[in-house]
C-alpha cells in the first residue's frame, strides 16, 4: 500500500513538474499486477503495440506515452483489458490475475472515466447470461426488457457526464459501450429466432431494427472496442445467414457461412484497418475450427482478393499451410518435447499406440485440474488409447512439480521444448483443443476437445475401424 501511494505521488509529481506544453502531450500509465503470470505487461494503442514494460520486484510497472492521443488503449498480461487515455492523464491500475476483470480498478488522473467503462463492461458481461433466458419472449417483450436495461445505463452515463464533464471523445466511447451492447443483444435474439420469424420485420416492433440504419460501418475510434467489434461481427453473421437459412441451420464454422460473411464485411466496412482485421479474424477462425476443410483453399483465395494488407495475407497463407498439414491422414508434425526427467524426445517417439493429445498450462489451475479429470475418465472407458498431456508453459521445474504433486502419470506428461514452434505447427489456439492420433502417428482428428461429447464417437469409430482391419 505504501509503495502504491508513493508511486501515485510520483505520477502526480511528474505531471506537475513538466512544462504545460510537455505534460499536455504525454500520458502516464502504471500499476500493480497481483499474482503475476509473466514478468512484463504489453501496452497497445488500438491494435498497435506501444511497448513491452517489465514488472519490478514489487510487481509494478510504469510507462510514459509520448504524443498521447485521446484514444482507446489496452494492456495485456495473458488476459487483457481496454482503457481510455488522454494527454495529461496519469493512470494507476491494479489487477489480480485470479479475477482479472472483476478486480481491475483505477486511481489517478483519468481514473473515473475508466472505472465507469469497467462498470459498464462488467454489467454487460453479467447480464448476457440473464438475457439469454429471454430469447423465448416475443420480440416486443424482449425489446421492452432491453430498453429498460439501456435506460438504466443511460441514467448512470448522464449522471457521470454532469459530474465530470468529460471530452466528446470519451462520451463517444462510453455511449458506444451502451448502444452497441444493446444492438448486439438484438442481433443475438435475431440469430436465435431466425427460423421462427424468418427475419420478417412484420413480427417485430416497428423500431426494432432502427439501430441498423444508424450504424457507423467504419468508426476509426471504435475499431478495437469490443462492444462495437462484437456487434459488427454478429451483424455480419446474421446477414450471411440470410443467404442460406432456408436450407440449413446457422453454422458459423461452415464454408458457406464464412464465404458470405467475408463478402458482407468487405461491402459494409469502410475503414480499411477494421475491415482487414475482421476479414483476417473470420478466415483464421475458419481455418482453425472449420469443418469444410476441403473448401479452405477457396475461402483463402477469396480472402486474398478482399484484403489489402499484405502482412495479414501472408499470415493467413502460413496458417492455411499449417492447417493443411493437420488434415486427417497426415502425419502429425514432429515437434520436440521434454519428459519429467528433462530428457528431450520427439513427438513421434512418444506415440506408441492410438493416442489423444491434450494441452494444459499452470496459468489456469481449474482448467488443468478439470482436463486431467476428464482425461482419466476417458482413459477408464477407452484403455486402448494413451491420453498424453502436453504442457504449454516455459518453466520446467514448476511444470514437473505440478505433475509429481498431482500424481499424474509422468510417462504420459510432457512439456514442449519450444512452445512458439509447437503452437504454430500444431495450431494450439484453444486450451481445450485435443488431437486424436492413430498408432502410426497419423491424424484421426486434428481439432476436437475432451469436453466435446462427440469425441467418444470418434474414439469408438477409430477402434471399430482398427478392429475390422485386423480381422
């Protein structure tokens, strides 16, 4: 606490000691990371990195933003959160990685603005679960409930504006947090009830879709702000679904959905930076999660025609090449791993029978405990398989200690020697990803999950296939 107070006083001193013309151009951001998972913090303005800032021995950091702008910024420490900054601000944040969003708070000059944004964010996240229970309501009843929530937000916002007189730039950000969260909830309702109402406006209150006429499809100041980004993304999903809802249910992992989606994003979004980011995100997610792998090349070709960011095109092409190597029947990439005795092995050498590979990290205690419990359950039902745990951390002694103290089978636990190389080659994009491999190291399923009930169908199918071959 004393250290925190001294740091805040230091911030204030820095601002007050600077000449007026200098202090009006800079912004200070610092704070404390409780229970840090890394020894640094990444700072961004919009989607561009400003710097990597080291934590000191007290888990504090401090950074001076030169030529600061009234803009959205973000800090990342495994998880991330967005904050708003202006020249002259001296923000001090505190966050506990055990409850990242819930624990985040700000003090210092500019703190009140960001505490309001966090309050709006947490309220929106909390109510999303409640709102999903309203999807069975009539459009009019659902609309009334959303209006009530929005009015409550507006009252808090108006009171804040009256008390603090914020800049017009901040008011746009705060208003967007309210308006686009509300718009997103409408799009989610439309998605859920697409088949029921055929997206015919006669079933909805006359002003239900009015917000669509007011969308700014290229707002530069909001391009990295999740309420705006999430809304545009779901809006494009619904426009894409209009193209095929008469023939099948919505499937955001299908080729047809993603093809129409990137076409709509290209025609709708007027900000090249936002457009390129969203196009890249859509195609990348499809390559990692999509089911129509035979159509991946066609989607990538269309993407290349629409995206004018050469670096993004190159990244997507590399991802496409990597995912191609993970298609069914291909040999799994032979990355290097370490066993509990700190002996180097290659992945091919540890696959001695049909195997399920799953991934875990010490950064999420609940997750690695649950995934090991699930692996043990599946192992009891399918003893013909090895269930191999692959750790994605870089601290060998900590990983080994967890394996031994948890009494996991150390012969089936390994840590990647080079996590960056493994992530790229195995496309480890989710903590829940699992891969099923036959006894020869060939891929049976390159992207499933231990928690997906369908995994048992794949496991049984592979066993039956192996049995029939042996007869």
